[in-house]
C-alpha cells in the first residue's frame, strides 16, 4: 500500500476546482491543517463565504479525488474566511467591515427593504457576521421588519451600539425619533445622517454590511458611494414596466459612479395559490429577467408573492427566520447564497495566487 503524504494530498486536491472561482482549492489557499493517520486523512476546507452555494459539489469532488489516491476515510471540517472585495487605498471609514452590499431600486414599493432584511438574516443564518444599515432616512422600515425597538446606547468610545436581532446588527434613524414623527429633511441632512451611521456606529468586525437604500437616485446613494468602497449593488424591481423604467435609471447612476452591480432580483414575480398551486402573474411576466439580459447584468432570480412575507414583515419576523418558511423564503435564501458567492468571486480575483512547493 502506498504511504500517504501531505504532498500527495495537496496534489490530489489541486485537481478540485472551486466552481465559482475557476481555480483549485490549493491555489486558493482553502486547504488547511492536513493530518494523516494511516489511510485516513483529516483537514479543513476554508470556504470564501459561509453561505457558499456549491459546498456540496466541492465536497463530492474532494472526496472523489482523495479516494483515487487510496484515501480511506476523509474527515472534512468546514470553515469560512470572507475576503474583502473592495479594498481602498489609505485609511478606511469602516476598517472592520469586509464587504458593503447596497440594496437599491428605482422606485418605492418593490420590496427593497424586504429583500434587504431577508438578505441580512439569511447571511447571518449561514454563519456570517452581518450588519444592516437602514439608509432610507425619510421612510425607515427596517426596525419594524426586524422586530426591533428601543434607543441604542453609546459605548465607552462614545460610539453608537447597534441593536441586534436574528444575529444581525441593525441601525436606523427610526430608533432615534418618536413613532409617527415625520423626518422632513433636505438632502444635506440625509447625507449627514448616513455619514454618521457609517462613522459613529460600533459595527465591529463584519463580513457583510447590508445597506437598505431609499428608492431613486439622490443624496443617499451619492453619499454612500463617495464615503465607502461598495462591494456591489443588488437591484430590486417588480416585473411591470413602470418599475423597469425606474430601475434603468438606478443602473445608469451606479455605472456613472463606477459602483459594481451584482445583479437584479425580480420581486413579486408571481402569486402562487397556497391551495391549488396555480401561479398568477399579477405584475406581469419576466420583466426583470428581460431587463437583466438586455443590460448584460446577472438575473439573480425571482421572489414570488407569498403571504408569509407580508405577515412576517408586519410581525417583525423576516420570511427566512419563520418557523415554517414559505416559497419566498426559499428564493430569498438562495439569493443570499448567490450574492455571497458573487462577492467572493470578486474578492478572490484580487488575492495573490498561493504556491505550495
């Protein structure tokens, strides 16, 4: 019987590709801590995100590669080390935050805040460290959707400590104003509030900071893009033409500011009757997918209309956190994995290639 060596294990795992990145596990420095006990081996595969959608495929291919060189039992431990996808020269406003993902739309009412809240919670459920910044200063909905109330306190460094639920750190202007009080601010004040939430909040170390932007193309978007490096933007629309027309403007704005767009998600794509299973396309059909194809951006999928989303939003329980998740929750969980994967691809392409001799 051939004696197994660490070099042989590395050579076998060099044949296993990370499907999203197109490079092998060893080159990507994803294989850690190999131990050998006769014909058995143990090691850790360090994923580029805990929300990796292709973990099962990687595991199958790794086990097949090791079996081919005579490994008996392969004990694989899974870890994750999220890379920073948008490095910037010089000091950064948010040193501990690896990736800032903005969620944007051209118009209101398309479910952008619903996508933001569920994206944040789904990433946290996967094991990531996540924050959620409600940048919709004049129409903040995130506290209601996350089931949070109260006034954040200051820490010893005089930083605002965000409130937390479902494993997500949350900040919103709604925490600081009485219920029902309108926020009637001009653009500079809106921009100043977002700057303060970036600068004066104790976010700590985060893998992802999700930013729920207000609809449109104005001060909030400009402030965020100028203040911090954005890893990518998720655009949200509904299928009908009026929403598509507005999301076109949002896409053009981010292109002008050189902010990468991860892709587009079509919310409220159809209503699936819970009794008969029939799908009714209330807002039209395929508008988001056509838009993505015509503008050469990725279509991230559709989220169907599901009464559990509305019920959960009103009750402060995001769809993905409900005890019995519905069809929309499944789509939102898949969206989170896709977004994490796309951010990981961008980050990994900026990492140096590892050479093991």
